[in-house]
C-alpha cells in the first residue's frame, strides 16, 4: 500500500511538472528567413537578405527590445573560416509600405498578436571580388524578446550561399552495393534554410534519376533545409532537464540539458520519466531500445552540437517534419520512389518515410554500408539503382 501511495504521489508530481512547464510564460516570437539576392549598386557588391519576425501568440503583444548582427565568412574548401571582410551593414524595418533605416540603432519595436515584422539586411562589400574570396556567409542574428515572460535573449543563424546552386551537377560518386544494386551519391553544395527542399533536390537529381531508381535523402540535411536547427542559447532549459540528462550515455544527444529539453518540449517530463523507468527495467532483462520506442523516433533524431558539418556544428539539429508529404511530392515530380533515411557507419538504417513502403526492406538491407557517408562528404542525396 505504501509503495502504491508513493507511486501515485510521484505520478502527480511529474504530471504537475508537465502542466507547469507547458503553461509557464514564454516568448512566442520566431525569426524566419525569407530570401536573399546579390546585386551591384554604386559600384559595390551588395547582399540583400529578407527576414521576418512572427508573433504566434493570440493574446500577448511582445517587444523586440534589441537586434544586432554578426557575420562569419567561409571559403568553399572544407568550409574554411576566413577573417572578417570590409563591409557596411544596414538594417531596415517595414511599417506597412514604409521602409525605415534604423541607422545601426534598433528601436524597441512592438509586434502585435498574430502579426509580423519584415526586416531587410543589406551588406555592402567594398571589395568587388569578394565572391572570389568567400562562398558562404553565416549570418548570426542576436535579438532580445521582452514581454510578460520577462526578457529572453535569442540567437538565430542562417547560411547565405553566394554561389547558390552553381555546383557542378555531374559530380557523382558511384558505389557498388551488391550484384543487384549500386549507389550513386550526388555531391551538393552546403545546404541551408533558404533552400527549398523540393526544388533543391529536384535541381541536383532531375537529370540523373532514372525510372525504377530509389532516391534517398538524409534526415539531417532535410531538417536543416526545413530550418529545424536551433542555437543552444534559444533553449530555456531548466532544473528537470539538468537531472534527466544524467540518465543517458555521455555520447548521446540527450545527455545534455539542451538536448533533453528539446524532447521535454515535445513530449513532456511524464512520458520521458516513465520511458526511462521502463527502459531500465527491460534493459535489466536484456531488452534494449525500449526508451526510444516509447518516446517516438524523433527522440533518436536529435543531433547535439558537433553532430553535423560546419557551421551547423554549434547548433542542435532536430528531426525533419512532414517527411511522408515530402516523399510523395518529390516522387510525383521526379517519377521515382523517394525515402528519407537515417543511416550511420555502424550499419543502423532507419526509414523515416517513403513514397512507397515496398522499398523499405530493400533500403534497410543495402544502405548498411552507408553510401552517403557520415562525415563532410556533402552527398546527402543518394540514388539506388538496379544493375539489371
């Protein structure tokens, strides 16, 4: 009876924690990338980047009390970091049809419920051949949200590719798999949240894919194109995430407060706690993997910082969304079967979604060699082709 009472008290506590964390005041502002372009003006090269801040709250106005930028520059070879270039920075905000230059001082701006603020960043490079020196700009936006929740400091990062989609589309790596199938790994550029997933994969594969091929794309590159990565500074981790992360292997992406907090935000403390307890019980009798079965496949798709290529190595990458819809849309346009996969160098193969379930067993067998690689190969798209 005492044990039963303890169990019910424990159950009440974790359910209360979920309720408290779910309704604890928090900011509902999100920064979204829209588009970018390169242009020449007054004999200077300019990069024009359009963003917007959306207030998703139905009831609370929120203020952006400060916003500023920082840039990192990278060469194309091995994403090599380059020291700061000489450039001027201008930030504009839109009030209706009026475009206002903030003159390097961000005015405290109120964003009303269910509304948005358009922002335009113009970078003017004094060196006209700057595109020959760098290929990628890593735009870091530091901004403060102020409202009923207090003040929250956020950081969002976006990749600007100065030679977007100029990659040689014929750069292919052919890999024999077995006597029946071979893999064709398609080398792509470094991808980012400005890249439309469907259009990008079409661009690289439409002239290569053949009828009866199976196109696979890695879950992390797809998630990045969907903007499913987050700076740890944006995660409001708490006391409970600091405790729960200790129950995971040190190399797990859930072994940090920020990593486990993403899972808490998605499924709650109650489900995680009881999944850990049941997982431990089953592990004692030799059955592994129960925790991930109970928490859903998303829990195994979180990649903590250092888990992917530069410059995303300082972000936590979450699993992609709407994968089934993505597969069906791309399959219809390309005329081949499509699958989103998570493959590692240890022979683990997960099929997140496919346009036709009949290809899943084939992929589980032949992708064990991981033809896309797990390093900096930049081959997220792989075509599986029958040799016959």
